[in-house]
């Protein structure tokens, strides 16, 4: 946990005069929420989990539909490669995470060193959110594309996991050497697909936490 805490501490340096702050989801983000000092900023969360954590600490929380712009977005990631392309969404909040990241003026991601990979898909599958009515058809088409998929199970009940945005989640294994940029386009072009967990070209900077230090990665 020390490396996650280091990454979270590194994110504090980017808040500056930001008034509206988008906040992602996940264990490293929870570390950040835990060390934020009381302020009068407006925080826009990507998930119910994050909204509740911020509210418990007394921060002003706004629903994404109520804001017109976001100064900075801070989130974790499941995998980060050498180009700062990422896989996100294994916590199930990928669609709102991508929306907030896309519409933010600056995007900072915080990870521990274990999330750095040489190629995307090295540590696990890429999540794909699908409309419930289309899950069978989308799954069949992905299999026809030669991809191995699995439905994300929901602990404690039968059936697939449903996200906060009411989509079902499929996990898609990435074949070695796949052109994930083209694959992202192909998957998102399928009717019924809401979003993928490919976060390509969205990171302005990544703060990597180690046990005793942090490292800042920037694009280019």
C-alpha cells in the first residue's frame, strides 16, 4: 500500500487552483480521497463508490450532468504502457471514467509500479461495457473476430456484473501482438457496445508510486 500512497501524494501537486476536479475509481484513488485536505472545490466522481467516499469526508460532490467543464481529472489505471496508453475499467466504472477524462482540461493518472507493462493486456483482459439487451449478440460477434471473452460475474448473484451506467461487462483477452488501436475502433463500432477500457492518448501525465519515491511520466 505504500506505493499507492506515494502515487496519491504525488497527485496533490497537480491540483493547484483547480475549482472543478474529476475523480476516478479504485484503490489508489481511495488513497487520494483519504489524504485530501478540506477545501471548497467541487468534486465530480466517476462512480457511486467515489461519490460516497468524498461525501463522507465532507467534500462538495456534483453529479457529472450538473457541470459544464472539469479543470482536472485524477484517476488510477489497471495497466500503463510506455506510450502512456492504458487499460482501465476492471473496477467496472470505465464509461464514466472515460467521459470525465475526455471532457477534462488536464488528465493525471496515479498508479503503483506494478501497473507498468510492456504491452497492454499483459496483466489481464480489457473490459467492454455492453447494453444488456445486446450482450449475447456482441459476445457472439467478438468470438467471430477470434477473441476469447468472458462475462464479468456479479458476486452474490447469478448473471453478469452491471456497471453504475447499467451496462453489462465483458472481459476480452488481448492476443499477443494485436493492434489494439484498430481493435478498439472495431469493438466500439459494434452496435450495442457502450465503451471499451482502452484509454488511448488520454493521459497528460502518470504519477508512478514506489515504496520510497515517485516518478512522473509525461507524454513525449
